[in-house]
């Protein structure tokens, strides 16, 4: 479905295929460091976005757009590998705060470089204005779809 006469008929399957290929390349790149795509996103989020501020699993649910049990599994595996640790929260001891360990911080450069390499591969041959146009178009697609149910 979505493929017609040697050309893509619909945008949706193309976006899905591109996202899947991008995810596969990132997975290939980060798995050599013992991480999955989701785990690498969590690691970089904790290092770059949160920068030492208190982070809990609800923050990660929003980041990854997944349910609590999925985040619990991701965080649990990262903790087992020694990349992060969970500590009692400063404001509420029942809520666990997630922090990056030194072992996790040591992976930051390799993971960032790997993700940049995959992005460079994805946009190879694009002129700078084409890159900006693509980002703008993809942003608009995401904004259009955030409204939920398709309008008939």
C-alpha cells in the first residue's frame, strides 16, 4: 500500500519509511556503545537539556512519547549498565530523580557524533536552503498531526 507505479503515492508511508530507516541507522551506530536509540535519546536529554536539574520518569515519558512501563524498562536497563542512577527526589523522596553517571557522560561525545553522522547521511547532497525547507515542512506535518483525529 502506498506504492504505485514505481512512485510513492502517499506522503505517510514515505515519512514512516524514512523514520524507520533513520532509527535503524541510529540503532546501528549507538548499539556498539551498549545503547538503544531510546536510551541514547534519554542520555543526551539528561546531559544537554536537563543539565543537572532534577528529572523524573514522567519527564522521560513526555520526551519519548511512551507509557510509564516502557520508560521504566528503558531506565532500568540503563541503570543496570551503569549509565544512569535513580535517587530519591529532593522535593519528594517517593519520586525518583534520574541522573547520569560518569560512565554515561563518557559516552556523550560518541553518541552525539554518531547521531550527527546519521543525520549527515540522511541529508547528503541537500543544499542549505533545502535542509531548512525540509525542516520547516516536517515541522508543519508534525504540527498538523498533533491535533489528533483526521478531519474527513
